C-alpha cells in the first residue's frame, strides 16, 4: 500500500532545489557547517515542512525538527533525518539525500492514510561535516551531550569563534548543555545516507542495511627535533623531525593493517622550517584510526602511541600531543535493523549488511535511542566531490523501505 | 714581516659596519641575494676599495672585483673573496668574513711593502646563498659558465624574475654567457669562510685547511597517488602519497648512512590535500644528498632513485621529477693547499684538514683555477642565525695565513 504513495519526482526536485543552494564558483556546493549557506538550506527545509503542514522547532545547537503528529501524541517520536551542510566543493547527496527522504516519508504520512501512533519527526542536524572550527557532527553530539568543554571557543581561519557562528544562525551557545536529550526521548532513529564507498555499486544493488558505524580516534602530534644545516650536520648528529614522523606514519600503516577492517591515516604533515637545505626541526602531524570494534580501536590506538614514543626516544626527539578526540563505535539496534531488513525482504530487495567506516550523526543518536541506518548506492563510489550521485531507484527504494520500517516499528515500540 | 701589518681592528670595524646593513626587525641580517640590501653592502665595499686605492669593475652577473696592481700586470690575478648576501635572519660572518679578510689583505698589500708580481683582486660574488629565485652561488656559477638555460626566467614569490632583479642591481642578463672566464684568467683563488660546523671549536683551534668541498645533488619530486576518504577506503585499496613519501625519506636516510661522510636530507614535504580525513593524494618533496666523493655522490643518487621508483611501483603510484640540479665535488689544488699549510706551520698554527659539506663559491672557482680555502672557527657551530660568530683571533690568523700564502704563490705561479 505505502509503496505507491512515495513520489520520486518530489524527492528529485528537492535534491535539485538544494543543489542550487551554496553553489561554489570553483565547483560543487560549499555549504559549510554554521555558514550562511547552510542556513539558507535550513530555511528551504522549513518552507517545505510548513507546506507539508508540519510543526517546527529548533534547539540551542541549531538543530531543526519538523513534526507530524501521531495518534498517541504522548509517545516519544520516531525520528529520521540527516544534515544539510556539505564539505567545501561537495555534492548534492551527502546529507541532503537523508533529509529529502525523511521529508518525503513525512509528507506521505501527513497526506496519506498512514496513521502512526508515534509522532514522526524529521531532524536536520547542524554542522555534520568537518568544519572550519575543527569539529564535526556538532548537532548530534549536542543531543548526545558530547560537546567537549571549551569546544565553543574554537575559532575558524578568520578568527570567528564557534560560539559567534552558532549565535549567527540562531543557536544559543549558553544553552548548549540543555540540548542534551534524555534516553527515551526518541523512540527510534533511522537515517538514510549515501554509502561513500564501492560495495553497493560493485554488487549492483540499490541499498544496504548498516550494522555498525566505526569509532574514530584522532590526534594532533608535534614531533620536536632540532633544525640544522643539511650539509654540515652528519647523519649521526641529526635529530630529524621528518624522518621520525615518516617512521611513525609507516608504523601506523603497518599496525592498522593488522586489525581486520580497521583503517589508519596520516592525513596532515606540516614541516618546519620546510627548506631544502635545513634538517627539519619540527613536524606537526594529524593521524586517525577507525574500527567498528571498540576493543580493536583501543588496542590499535595504544599500539600506535607506544610505537611513536619508542621512535622519538630512539632518535632523541620529543613528542607533544596537541589534541586528541575519540568516538566509540556504534551498532544498529537489532529491532530497528530487523524492521529494515524485513521491509527490504517484503519488497523483494536484496540488501547486503554493511559496516560504515565514515562517521554519521546516527552514531551519536545510538547513544540515545534505538538506531538504524540504510546506505544508498554512490555512483562511482564518489563522495565529497561535485560529481557525487545516487541513482533515483536507490532514493525510491530507501524511502519506501523507511516508510515500511516505520510502520512496523510504530506497532512494536512504545 | 707581513704578520705585523694585518690590522685586526680594521677587520672588526668592517664586520660591524656590514652588520648594520640589512638588519631585520625580526632578528639578524636579511641581505638576500639580488636585493637592495645586498646592493647596499656592495656599495659599502666599493667605498672601502676606493679608499684603499683599488680599481673597481663589475660584470654582467653583478659580481664585483677590486684590484691592487702587481709588478707584472700582464699576469693573471691572484684572487680572494666571498659574498655579501645572507640568508633571511642570518649573521655577520657568513660571506662577510671572507670579503673583509680579502679586503684587509688587499689594503696591506697596497699600503705596505708587500710588492707582488701578480695583481691581487678581491671578488664579491653575487647571490651565494639560496635565494628567493630557487638558486644559489649565482655569481660564481656565472664565472664558471654554469648558469642553467632558463634560470633567469625564475620568479620570486612576488612575481619578479631573476632577470629583472639582476637588471635592478646593475647586471646585464643578456650578457650572462659572456661572464664566463677562461681557464687561466685567474692564477689562483683563495677563500676564507666560517666553518658552519663544530670541528674547530671542538678542537679548540682558530682555523683549518679545506681539502674538498662536497658536491650536492638536489631534486624536487612529486609523488602522485589518489586522494580518498580516510574511512571508506580500505588499507589495501589506498594509493597513499604520504606513506610512499615516508618510505622514500627513510630509504634515503638509510642509504646515505651507507656512504661514509655523505649526508642525505628530505627538507621539504608538502601534502595535498593535507586534511585529517583524506588519504593524501599528492606529495611534493625536496631531497638532497652531499658527498666529497664524486663516485659516492653518483652511486648514492642512483640508489635513491632506484629505491624510490621501486616504492612507488609497489604501491601503485607515480613519481614525477619536477627539478634536478647537481654540482660536482671540488678539491683544493695541492699547490694552494700546500701554500696554506706551510703558512700555518710557519706561524706555529695547528690547522686541521677539513672537508666542507656546505657549498661555496670556491667550489665553482675550482673549475676555473687553482682553488684553496680556509675555515675559521664558528662559535657554538652556529651558522645562518643572528648569533653567528667567529673569534677575532680566527680572523687575524686567517688574514695573516692568507697573506703569507699569497706571497708564496706569487713566487711559484705564473
């Protein structure tokens, strides 16, 4: 019954409409978190939600919620959504697809004869992508009470603080702690996101069911040696911060390969003084490791740290940790996952089980409520680029499966 | 006889006078090659040379020559000098010490009863230090015919070309090839330079005799992999330009340690896109190797290249060479070296034999004439910093030994 009511054309029109907000002359979309471009996308969403007769509210972290009332309004809402910010020069699907699908499901619920007991809320999380303020998943972390002390003081390259930027988009920095939701305040959270990887395209399938979302540990280290003349300083006298950093990077790579499914990356290296004829005196590097298994993540992080300390000690250098952040792996709730899998089966869709190695707002929602997630196919496995695309049949299938699963969960949950 | 005539106070006053030209508010001296600050130092030199009754000429490369006439003016001149440019935030001795000592020797020859057969010329080479135009030892290379095709087209960060900068200091870019000297045009070349290393200070000695000047091979490489999402790209699928570069750096270090006295450095690494959550797609790196032995330099360079090609092939990346320059090692001429050693012995000075791992103008003069070089002690082995210093007794000893050696060479050479 419900399958007939999802209107693909409406979703495609929404994707295109959002694709015109924050276009970057250098290509793609640049709707950075907490920017006025992201705010324009929020404004667009509010208009669509009002047109669908939904009631709107926002919180002090700048998250946006649009509600379709349920038959038993005292029940905690079922919730779905994603984010509308993008990376610089990003694409039309990352985040937007999840919001557009949740919005379409809400419209169908509001318009059609799909009477749910639970209220249904579409959420637009604030600032999911890595932002100029050195953080990501800001809105969902605020809901989970995971905004770090001092985080609002971070400044972007222009010297604007996260606090000021949040205020400019209508948030209330002083109330950030009050955003935290109590467990049970949401009955279940479902999110659709583009896969950002090759598995669904390789399998020729429109969607998959996410089982786990990786935890991510990140650190910023300063390796301190001694700058010296590259000619007159013999190989034995050197305290070369670049060579030590090279060893650390290769050890991190070797160790990450030891843990199945884990990944480890040194994405950033800045050398001082970075001159052809001076032995590097100082290197700032950033590394991260990811795993869906909490024990692996911890063991790998400890091994990287031990290896790095041994390398700098052997070479007579020093290591300073400038920053360290971590998120724990999150698992889909069995009840929500079953509802999604059963909805797929009922529609004759083969939906492989997938792990998410990318972070998502859903990862933080898992700390608050029963979480489930669908991945839709990423054409060419491309993500965070202007060409980012997901096939229309993936959008249609995900919206229909989401709607079916909500109907199932509405019956099962209180 | 001549020992009595060197006037240390004049040399110290000259060092101090030059130390007031091009002072940098951030510390030390910034008289970059081809800058107006370097030009002010050349002007200062011209005034001192005129006061000493010397005749002046300059060439199309901006080199400056001040001559004391000899008893047999048809003979090719004996020559000594160094450079007056500095690195950014450099010190008062690198280059300046060699010019000031040669100038003092010229004054003594001109004033006193030291009648040489050969003319004696003090040379101030243009732009010896690494310059904003990506080159070094400009003036001496021009004399040796080693300015590379297209080198004058190089531009600094402000977009000014070497050609324009040369014209601004009175050089003639179109005549650069005519600067080349024919072998025999100089009877012998002697240079005093601060050691920029620890050997003399450790030995508690004022000066040493240089036996060889290292050859330097430099390359700028681009390692090209593929930028990818640091979460969704498994360790096996990566083509990580940073990990490949780390391997290349460590191989270069390992190989350089295999050749006694050689050094190898990766001084510059620039990562693209240099973001915490993106597998590095591209790395620009600069490396150099130095050795006083031509065969070692070549073998080491080949080994580095082979190792790097194997690393990028194994990892499925590409390597592009953006630039490559090389200078061959230079040996002091036995006749000049003997004259310097005998002068030291005659004065009761213990002067160790030293290799120079830093490049010098003398290295290019060795292609044209009999070359010899003295190192004077560097306090704290410091160089290229505002605190750069050499003891007054080193200056005095070097000037006296230089004058004695010139007298010996004047008799021996035609």
